[in-house]
């Protein structure tokens, strides 16, 4: 069993947020820090059972974090358990044992419950409109050329048909996105639209005419 780049990216973000309390020294920019690289490298030595636990902890953390401060206590416990698997412990904190809510008991805030499937559908509606004027090959190249340079986007691919897909997931309808992930995807969408507008100045008007918003949160 292996962790997807999305999961590894999420863990790296948590390490960055808790670097000081974990005693990690950030050298240079966060993305180049050897401290984070060393901790992520430890994931490779975990057993299949431990990796399954990491996946579950990350999934629960993603779900709970969409509820604001409602589950702060549970989030702290999840982080402690995750860091413990990496051989880390936050200073002045003991690993606590509290009963975590079941995932199916957590009420998702409707405004933020956006699935990966919905985002991909939105991207491909934009893609379909662009293809009417530019063709599949050019549109595919535009998607690839504007994709942000980040390990998180390693899960995403663009087909020869100009379709944006996310490979690791059999069902993207069960994958809910965090606000940060949505911001990254919104940045990709905006970059693609700007690229199209260089050739098609009326492209945004065509999107409006088709009822396809330029933002994922519309």
C-alpha cells in the first residue's frame, strides 16, 4: 500500500503548521526544508497496517477540519496520532485518548461540501467550450501548461481528449476538498482561462453564455 501525492501533501502541510511545536527546524523555504523531507521519507518505512492508519487519520482530519472550530479537540488528537507514527511528539503535549466521532456522524457544512468529482466536471465543462474554438490538442496543452508546479497536482492528468482526470481514485464523488485544495484548483482554472483568452478575447463571455462560472465556488 502507498500514499497518494495528495495525502503526502496534506501531511507536509500539517508538519509545516506544527513545525515549531514539533521541534522541526525549517531551513530556507518551507518547500526546500530538509526537516520535512526527512519526516516524509519515514513514511516509506511504515508497514501496510500503519499506512492504512495514516490514510484513515488524514481522511478524518480533512473531514473534521471543514467544520471550523467545532472539532478542534478531535483534530489535535488526530494530529498527535499521526505525528506519533512519524516518531514525533509535540512539545508539552501528551498523547490523549478521546473517542472520535464516526465519519458518517459528522455533518458537513453544505457550502463547503465540494467533491473532487464536481470540480472535475466543472473543469471539463470549461474544456468542452474551449475545444469548440481551439480543438482538443491545444486545449490539452493549455491544461498541462497551466497546471501549478506542486506535488499535490501529481495526481491529476490531462488526456489527449483534453479531459482533466484524477487517477488514484476509482470514485471521486467520495473525495471532499479542503478550502486550501479548492484555492489551488481555482488558481489552475483561472490560469487556464487566461491562457485561452489570449487567443479568444471573448472566451469568458462564451463561458457566461453557457452558464459555466469562472469560479468553483459559484
